[in-house]
C-alpha cells in the first residue's frame, strides 16, 4: 500500500495528549504525518519521518484534523431569504418558517434533493469538513422522510431520523396521532437508512413525554438517541438526553445548574451551534460554564435554511471564541474531537496512528488563526480518507 509523508508542518494538531506538548491538542512543532492508504500510521517531528513512497511539503503551514460537523439539516429544498431579511430588518414575517421548507421539500424531486445535498457537502468540504451528520425532518410524511434518509445515506454514514422535528401540518389538530405515526409506520420505513434518532424537545414542538416516546421507540429499532434540547428556553431536553444516554444534547442555550451537572457526569456531549444564535440574534450558549463543569462540548454548524444557513466550521470556531467564552484551543478541539465524541467515533477528529487520514492544511502557521482572522479563507487543502480532495490557488 502506498505511503505518503506530509512534511514541514509548522504546527500539527493531533488531538492526542500523549503526543507532542502533552496538551489536549497534542501539538507537535515542525511536524510530519505519514499516511498509508486511508489511515495515519505515524506522526512526529519532520526530521524523524520514516521513508515513504511520496512526500508533500506544506512549507510551514499548520495542519489540523478534518472538522467533524455533527449536526446539520441538509435534506431540504427551497429558500427562506425573505424570512431572514425580515428578521434582520426588524420586520414581522409570517410565511411559515419550517412549514415553508416542508412544502418545498415535499415538492422537490429526488434528483433535486440529492443535488442540493451534494452541493452543500462540497461547499463544506472546501472549508475543511471531512465528516458530517445530517437529518431528515422536512418531509414529515412516511414517504418523504424515508426518501430523505435514503438520499442522505448515499452521502454519509451519519444519518439521523428527525420525523419529530415539528408536528406535521397534516396533524395540526392531532399531535398525539402524529407521535403515533412517527413511532410506528414512519419509524419502520426510516430505520433501515438511519443510525440515529432525534427529536425537537421544545415548547411548540414536542414535550418531554412525547420526546421520550419517540426516542425509546427509535432505540427499540436499533437507532441511538440525540436530542434538540434547551434551545428556546429551559425544558426537559437535556435531562432526557442524559437519562436515555443520548450521544448529544444539541443547542444547550438555556441550562440550569442541574442540567450542566447532568451533562458533566454523563457521556452525553453538549453540542453548541453558534450559527443559530448568530442568525437569529438569540442569546449565546455559555460554553465557558459548561466546559468549566467538566462536560464535553462539540461545535457544529446546524446548517439549515431557516436559522443557520452556514456550512462553515471555521466561522463557527470564530463565533465560539468571540461570543461563547471558548479559547481558540477549546474551540478547535470541540469542532474536531468534540464532534467525533458527539458521533461516538474514535477514528476521526484526531491525527494519530490508527486514525482516519482526514486533515486540513491551513494557509497559516497556527490553528489560532481560525479565530484570529475570522472570515478569511484559510483552508489551503483538504485530505479525506488519505486522498487530497482539493487545493486552493495561492497568489
């Protein structure tokens, strides 16, 4: 099998504290990474790199693990530009929110939905995202949810069934009937294509009892829980996520001390989604409070057409540092190893022997530049599964 050495790395982020400087990021100065096939087989100082079939000199650039985007909603059609413009202009707007996207998604063809997913994923890959999770949730019928997941599964192994996004407009007067549909025929049709099951546990969506019914039904079908929790206000979402050993509780904007303690004492990751707060001018999650309690934090884009239409993990890193109390090191870890933890993966989000060879070369000498130079396209090239996927022209 062919081996390739990526050499003369100014600073390599391994996310392995047993390597390099012993910090959580496991930083190695003047480093090299050796790839064999689709995995990392060696990391260390560039001068000590073993002989390989090929060598790529990155000329003093920093290298980080590929970003792991553990929360996105890419199975949709349509556009909500007018809604965003009205919100940012302080004007009332009542076109329907999620229901607008549901109508457009139902009307779209399979080819249109597939092309949309491919376009947004290519966009994310250019910005350094090498692993992503995505959800259904804009179909809300048995047929439309199943086809969304069928399409998603062509692009990623991290597929989430979110039939419980909102109560379908078709069941506006019968939310209990919709929960029965989600936990019955819809789940039966969707489970073969998904790894995860999710629910929007929030006032105006699904209460604690309804959310528990959805998640336990999914778990009985072999799907593992994740929860949209505590985004719009205090509620039972985080406690339910911990109770059911959900891989992640996502949003976590409004937390009590008891919520934070529960997260800190569990394996449930607090996934923070700063793009949503940016796009809605909502209160920021207090990442500092969560981290100081000892909970594991992930950062993700929440890419969706209504409340966070960004696919940029570097942008989310910059927001987390500027507005959520995270250090540049913490934000990068959360956007890579934290996302991997939220997907319960150990093969991604790090660059150490045995890890998948997903890495990003930055046009900068340090990962700190992701927050230091917000909005600047710093991704020079991306390697995914040991293959160089693209390179930005310089000069």
